[in-house]
C-alpha cells in the first residue's frame, strides 16, 4: 500500500498519516489505536473519498493474499467507527451502502508534512448540528427496552415505531423493536398476544438483517427470539447467534448478559458468571446483569452470597424476577416467614402473577410447612395459568420442589422433566439443590440426571 513520498490527510478532528502509519486526534490526546487491517481499510476509503468502494474491492485490497469472509471487513469498519466516534445510522465519516460497500463522506484535505494542521472545511458534524429526530427516538426507545417492566417495554415499542415511521431504513431501530416485542411475548403476554408479538419480532429481525447482514443488534435479537418457549429453547443455536453478534460488536454488555442467561439455564454456571461479569465490567449500570449474579450464585447453592448480591438490585427493575429469586433464596436458608412475606406482598399487588412465578413459590412454602391441601391448590392454580410464559420453567421447577416436600416423588420428577424440556436443564443445580434430596434414590430421577449430565457435557464443549 506504499506510495511515493509523504502521504497525510486530515478529516474532521483527525489526521491520518499513512507514511508514519498513524491515526491521530487533533483536538486532544490520542488513546489507543486501530488494528492493522482496519488502518489499511481506512486508508483505502480515504484515498477513494466520496465514491462507493465495494466490499469485494476492499477485501482484495486489504487481504490480497487470503480468502476471508465479509465478517472480517465488518470488524474492521466497526473498529474504525469506534475510534472515530462514528455511527452507522448518522455517519460523519463512513457511510454504509447497503449490500454493496462503503463510502467515506467527510471532507478530506491532503497536507504537506510541515503544513499547519486544521480541520477540513465543509464538515457538518453531528456533534455540532445534533442527531436526527429518528435517532433521538431510537436512543430513548433503546434505553426503555433495557428496563424489564411492562410499561417501559410498551413505551419502547411506541418510540421505536415512531423512529421507523421517520426512517424506514433504520436497521438498529428494527433490531431494538424486535427486542421489545420479544420482551412483551416472553414476560407479559397470553397465547394470542404472545404469538402476535413473536411474529412481529421475526419480521423486524429480518428487516434489520436485510438492511445490514452484519448488524450486531440484529444477531442479538435473533438470539433472543430463538431462546423462547415458542421456539423450543434451542440453546446451542441461541449461543451461536449471541457469539455472532459479539463478533461484530465485542463490547455489547447486554449480549454478554443474555449469553450468560443461556449458560446459566443449561448449568454452565461458572461460564455464566464469567459472561455476566464481563457485561458488568463494560456497563456497571446494567442492573439486570447485576441481578443475574444472584441467580447463578443461588444455583451454586451459595445462598448468603446470592442475598448479598440482591441487595445491590432494586426490586423495581423487575419485581416478579427479583422478588421470586429473593423468596426462593430465603426458603433455602430456612427463612420461611421472610419468604412468605415477600410472596404475599407481591401477590397482593400483582394478583394476576403472569407465569405463576410467585404462586409457585407460595406452593413450595406451603409444602414445606406441611399445609398439603393449600399447597396442592396453589400448584393447581399455577399449572393452570402459567403454561407458555417464558419463565414458566422456573415455576415448573418450584412445583417439582413442592411435590418433593410433599413426598410425591413421581409428580416431582414429572415437573422436573417439564422444566428441563422447557428451557431449564440446569444439571449442576439439580445435582446439589437441597430441595431435591428426597429424590436422589428414585429411579426416574436417576434416569433424568443421567440424561441431563450427558447433555451438560455436550454444552460444556460448545461454550
């Protein structure tokens, strides 16, 4: 890529010194750098500024002696944009020409080695002019969809639909809208609405990836959609989608968080903790990621540590999730009165109890107290109203634990099988949970654990 003499350019707040192999910030200190292939990609785009450079041309120029996938180019573009603080939707420097390639759109000035450095003229910087109305709506919707509450999710849908009404080619908005639809389906909807939301999510994901096949948010949303009751919780395929998303954006805290959820549910608890802590390192404000730490610690039977972790999580972020885990953990610690206070207060405020989450905990408390008839009534109510909800596998697990406490091992194992088949084959928790100790010698439980162990070993290989 060498040319005769010195070759340097300025654009925006940056200087590209090809001869010295440097990319420098003009308005402050330069921190970090971009990878070699990203640097070469930027040089070729700058040299061909204002014109479309196809993906094929970039691949041949930057990787002349290798056969590589387009994903390598996407990673290079992502690295450049991150360094330049550029955005694909409102580009100041690099414009994506969908399905074709890229165009460097900022004014560029070639400079002599000794010339004073000034900002290239004609720059319409979004840092000065502000972002588009569609982008502002997208940002507000993205923030809301990160909150696991029904009213916030409904608000996110409205904002993101408004953004797409303004800009129907906004791939990132389609991906976040899919995420909001999936949240409504997974957490808050009955059968008819659930199917409608999931269909809408699938359409939005296809639109996002059609606009940008390398979009990290699109592959992230596909992982969310796969990992649902309706799709049968195909764990391995969901893991692949999240890993594909991380290839395009390795700093997406929420993708690490969601990947940790899959790992946790399939019993890879050390891996789950590793992933969720990466999410928290990237974004300490990810409250739901902090919440998941308590889940994984509880499933390792580290109950005191789980309670300590829960103290950093306000219940308001997702009352039915936070209060369920809190009550379940108190039960494990023998603090039934405190667990029952939590459950009764929640059910008083939320009598509908989507998915039977806290009703299943109530059944377990009653069973442990020896209130057989009341426990079985709670089991019947939960099993009749909760099926199909995304988190019902946890309700099913609590019903299994309740039946174990009632000394009904056959019914208990039946509900454990249902939990495992519906997204919670958490072998490593089943193996040590004190609530299941009365089942250890039961032949059907032994068979279930044998099958889950084989599955768990396979999951270990793909993590």
